[in-house]
């Protein structure tokens, strides 16, 4: 009988020693219990718990299930979520100090981000463990996939370094080839001239004319398939015929080259709308957003042409311009004008090209006692100058965005 009591006494002592080791062990998130983390686990909820009394792990877990039961409905009930595997096993690590218990609750979750946040918030509603008051506060929600992504990135860098060291062929070149293949797989050749085009060029009621093959590829990449290239300033017969049968949008570069293409198109093709890339940009280099914006802002051809004609007729009848012409004639000078037709500068004609190239001023028009040359016109077009009036006009190509007049036209 005495030996039995001794055995029972030593068992009690052993349990007491194990309990002491347990409560004095520091809580470290990295050494916590082996988590029940499945391959589908997306998030881990970490919540701090403080209890005004001495409790054990089963007490805390029981409080969580008991106080959240029916709180969020069947779809987000803790027990149901565990049964279906969408919540992992709830782990609790506790320590007792001064008659109070504190510790950490860890909950693996396979739910989405919003549902996981709701579960975390539900944990904070636990306010009692057994007879003791308690407080639960979520410290963080860890994204398991983010850690995996970091590991993937780090491992990919290691693999790439190894590939480079082993002189494996340049992977960047392979990637670019794949991208180019994706962009050009829908590219077709249309008409006897074998013009680069999108696959919908035959069946679409509307077509978009661009300058070259690279422009077609860029629009295909953005999902625009009713596009065809004119391939140069000599407009192919196929383009002329297509423009007569279909609604036609001329989509040109925002530079002098785009103006030349548009000028040729307007002479031989039946153009319905004009769309232009932003100033100084080419269609082949535009982003999807820039392409869609340019096409949305297309201008009916009648409106496009009438705006230039209206400006031309207004200038011809301007009394202010007539006054300036009477002042400047035989002086070999030029007047630089603002939008209100006020004189900004008076520049010798010989220095006009250099002045225009270097100035940052916004210029609306020029009146010059000299010959309007191609050099002056090209610079003025780049500077978005609206009109030039001179003694004579001696050019081989005229930009569409500028009105050219002689003094006789105005006077």
C-alpha cells in the first residue's frame, strides 16, 4: 500500500515538473508547434491572447469554438470549416505568470483574403475562457504564398546564375522570340501587294490604315485586328479600293512622316476619319491606352479639312494681318505673332530659322518679308505654328497642320 502511494507521489511530482517546464518556456513564433499546414493553406492568423486566470490549451480552443458558433452562419462556422479542410488545426501556446495566462493562437486558413480577415476578426470576439475574462487581439495575417513566391524568386535567381555560368544560350533572346511569335501569329498578307494586315481586314466594315508592318503588329497586340499597312507614301491600289468599300480610319504617326502619309492618302483614297498618334510619337511605339485614346479621338475628315479651310479664309480677311503686311513689306523682317495676333518679336528673315529652332515661346503665326522655304515650313510644323504669310511659297511638301499664304492672298 505504501509503495503505491510512493508511485502516485512520484507521478504527481513528474507532472508538476513538466508543467513548470511548460509555463516557463518562452513563446517564440518560429519554434511553435508543428502547424497543420496543408498544400492549400494560403494564410496563417496569429492572435495574442491574455486571460485573467490560469487556463489550459483545451479551454482556449473550447472557448473559440463555443463563442463563435452560429456567429457567422454555417458557411463560416469554425467547426464546419475545419471539417471541410478550409481551416487547419487551431494551435495554442500558453504560459502562466502571476496568476494570469498569456499566449498565442495560430490558425491556418485556406479561405480567400476577405474570409480569412473575417475569421481573424471573429477570434477577437472571444472575451472569456471558462470563468475567466479574456482578450484576443490579432497581431498579423501571414500570406504563405508570398513566402513561397520569395523562395521561388530567390531560387530562380540561383538557377539563372548557374545557367549564365554554364554558358547556356541567352534566355532573353528566346523570350523575345516567343513574344514576337505571339504578336505576329495573326499577321496576314493581303492583296496582290501582300500588305501586312490583321485577320479581320476582309470581314470588318471598318478598316484602320497605318504606315507599316510594325504598326500592324502593335495594334494586333492590343486586340485590334481590322488593320492594314500602306507600306510607304506610294499608296497601293488595294488600299484605294478598300477605302471605297469600307469606313476608313487613317491612323498616322504624330510627326512629319505621318503628315506626308496622310497627305498622300487624302489625294487618292476615300478617308472617313483621321486619327493621329501623340505629337512626336509613332504608332508602332504606342501603349494600348495611347492607341485606344487616339482612335477614340478620331476626327471626321470633313471636320478635319474644314477646320483648316476656315482658318485659311479667316486669315485672308484679317485686317490686322493686312496692317502688318503694309508695315513689313521691303524691310526683310518677320513678325512673330501670338494667338491674339499680337507681335511677340521682330526678327530679320535671315535669322528666322535659327530663332524658330531655339525659341521656347508659343508662336501662333509668322508674317515674313521673304520666301517661305521648306526649311522654315518644317521647323514651323514641328513647333505647331498655325500659319505663315510670305512674299512667295517655294516648297515641295506641305504639312497638313499649317496654313501657308502669300501677301497677295491677304491684301
